[in-house]
């Protein structure tokens, strides 16, 4: 008898059932699951989902007790499949069902690529040593092996005429590209995803999954050709893994070492998740054996728990545009200090004494060695997700900071912490993320960090107090409200954007500058607008042609010049703003003044009494900036 596993559909009055039977065929999980929809008139509405984790099978009959997302009058699920008929009894209703597909789920993949960024085609797993047998894998085949059909839309090619030499994409441009170019983009759950094959990311990343807090989570991803290009077997293998990995995030799969942060939490695999042989692990972080050990053992497939999620996760936990990344049900507990810590690393979070109502909350992260020199990776910023931040709000509720975009680094530069380089520092804006604004109410917040070291150690910081002051004057309240809009939060996360989807946020920041220019918080509005003006902005128009708005150096110098004179922003942000200001000045043709800005930055930090080692790093950074500006202007 041929396998019966796959997708079945049936109707009982206004109730529609999508049933997944998974009891034979490739890698059967022994489960039944399904989604129930209600048809009213010409509309179909999602009602709920269920899964039977443990089934019994006797002849043509498969049954078991289900877990439901809705109140089911009867939790027993029975499926009967014969050569002539098939029926399913779910929640007290009996459906006559027909087999719709050998796949459990079907997703439309719309892929666009920028001219010069050649999309990945296929990889022969026999090209290099492989433990799982030889086969030719495309991205679609990799998902087909997991029981998921990727239906490919007609690919689009984006011309780059007039784009100039800057083909690097930043987060704001990618966000704008998805909202304007993804033909199926919407604010409802649906089985569709957009993938952009771009040239390169300004941060050097291999891939990124778009992730937002409104009704459009997990709809888009990008891979960056320059970071993974090549015709060698190693390059083709890396391309396959990157494509499958980024799309895995769109299916709501977390990184292997983060599954305990899902809601509800999931168990971690060996070595704190770093021992998972999964598309969702980082090759270079695999334990034991690193990259070589990973490829020697990787079977080019998802792990068993990931397979269960892809095939049988509740509809809203998997479908694009539904539940946010990692979301299920429960809230989280604050990170707990390990009962034993022999890592030799110390993580500290620092914040200024207090923040105004609506002020962007920025924390400084410091990772240092506590004794003997230590070597670890340099991914300390929470946007790369080797560091997580928990926020205990004044109500006592604890939430995780989820970045608006999650960057997949795929490379982990080693950092040695010793007497000559005792600590790493990063500044992180954590005021807004996937869940919106995290510091909307005045009061005291406790912020903790957890850094996952190169060996899997979990280094937990002591709590850092973040105090948000009550607005005192009417202007304080008005400015705070203007800063706390949802689109404004996205603009702070993206450091500005030209996207029409964020027009009202830009208008609010302009109102802060125009009406409340003397207010202390206006510096942040100027910073976002100034940073956005300083860069060129790539926009994919309705014609699928790349249009580039050139830098507005006059505007950026006017705005960033005021920001650089302020004493309210943190040192790391001041460093970044001053270097961007210098670039704008150099592009206006005044290289000497740009150099003076770099020299003045070093003097300013010296006057602040910055640690001599840190000051040395700033001096080197200023020298490199001068060198880069000289090369750019020559």
C-alpha cells in the first residue's frame, strides 16, 4: 500500500478542515494535526488548530487525544482512510476528506534578485564528504524533504542602473524594499514569503530575516550574494545553507541555541543547542568540532523537533504574517545567574541615571575577562542574538527584547580579552523592537543581559536599573507622545528611512524639531533625520527599478552638527554620529574639516577621562576613518 501521509481537506457545513496525516513515508513523526476554518458567505476565517502527538493505528484507523487551541467538546481525534473513502472526526464533527497533497504544507516563494547577484541554483551533496548519501538539493528540495512544498513564483530581476558604486543595503532600505516590492505582502496570515537576493549588507551579514511587530511578521528575508558567492562546492554548500536558514526563520524556527527563549520554551539540544545538526545552527559555532565537525556530520535536514514544528505547528505559529517570531503563549522569567560559572567572562549593562518620557533607551554592554585571558566571539550587540536582553517592567512583567530585524552573521570573529584589550563595548538601542515600545510608561525597569559565549557558556549580567521619568511640563508630555509612535520606534531602530510606509513617523520627528527644537529630546529626532540624510537611500519603485536618492550632505551636516555638540547622547553613539558627520563634510569637499572633526572627537573623549585603552581604540578608529575618507575623496 502506498504511503497515506500528507495533506487532506474536508468540509462539514461551514467548517473546513485541513488535516495532516504523518504516520508513514519519509521520517514519519507519528502525528495527526490540522487547522479548522469557518466559511461565512464569501469569506473564510481561521478558527483554530490541533495536534495529536501520540497516535495508535489499527488497520485503516488512526486515533489519539488532541491538544487544541480552542474549546473542543471532544478531544478525541479519529481518522479512517480506506481505498474508497476517508473520514476524520475532530472536535465532535465528522468530515469526509480527500487527499490534497503529499506535502503537509505549501508556501509560495517569491524571489527577486538584484542584477549581478546570481541566485543559488543547486548543490550536489556528493561534491564534498557527506554522511547522508548523495542527492542534488535545491532550496525547494531541502524543504520538500521536510514535507513542505515551496511553490516558486516567477523570479524578478532588479536593474541597478544609476545606483552608482554603493550596492550595499542597510536595514531601512531592505524594509522599504519588502513593503513596496513583495506582491503578496499583507497584514494577514498566509502561506507566502519574499526573498531578496541582494549584493551585500552594510554590516557584512550573509542573511537577514525581516521581523515586525504589526500584522506582517516573518514575511521577508534577504541573502547577500557578495558574502556567499562562488562556484566551488564549499561556496555552493554555504549558499544552500544560508537560503534554507533564512527561510527557516520565516517559518518561525529559532536559532538552535535560542529555542529555550521561545514562548512557550522548547528544550535545547546538546551543548546548549550548539550541538544541533540543523540548518538553524551556526556552522562555526557547532560543538564539538566547529565548522569541520558540523559538515562531517550534517545530514542536510532539520532536526526532529524542527520537523514537528514545520509539519504540525499550530497555524498561527508557522504561517507567515501570523504570530511573531518565537511567540506561542507564555511570558519569560528574568535570566538567572548560573549556579557555577567558570567561563572567566563578566557581562555588565550600564545606562544613564534616568531617561525622559519618550526618550530612546540605550544601554551600554561591556564584556570583560575576570582573570586569565579569554577568547570568545565578538557578537555582543543583541541584534545578532548571541546576546539577549530581558526587561522587567514596573508592573513586574518580564519581556524579551526582540530586535526589529534579526541578522544572521554566519561568521564569528575571535576576540581575545587580555591586559591589552580587557573588554568589548557595544551600545544598543533597546527602546523599540518586534513587540513595539518596551519603555512606554514612567517608572523603574530592571534590564538583564545574557551573552552566549563561543563555547556555549551563558554569561548573565546583574540587573541594570533603567528609570523613566514622569513628564513635568506640557512640552515634556507632547514631545514624549510624538517620540513614542510605532513608526517612530521603527525609525529609531532603522536609524531613519525614506519608506512611504513610515511617512507619519518622519512627520512626527519633524514636528519635534520644528515645534520643540529646544527640548532635550529633539537631539534624537535630529540624529535620526541627520543619519538618514547622510546616506544614499535605495528605493525599489513599482517598476522594479532601483532608484537611488543621493546623500543630502547639507541637511545632514546641519542636523548632525547639532547632535555632535550635545552632551546627552552616550559615548558610543557620539562616536558614530561624529564619524558620519565627518563623512558628510568630506563629501562636501572639505576634507581638512573632516579630519579636524576626527581629531576633535579624540580630544573630547580624552577630556572626558575615557579609559586609556578605550581611548587608544578611539584613536585607531579615527585614523581609519581619515584613511577611508581620503581614499573615497581621491
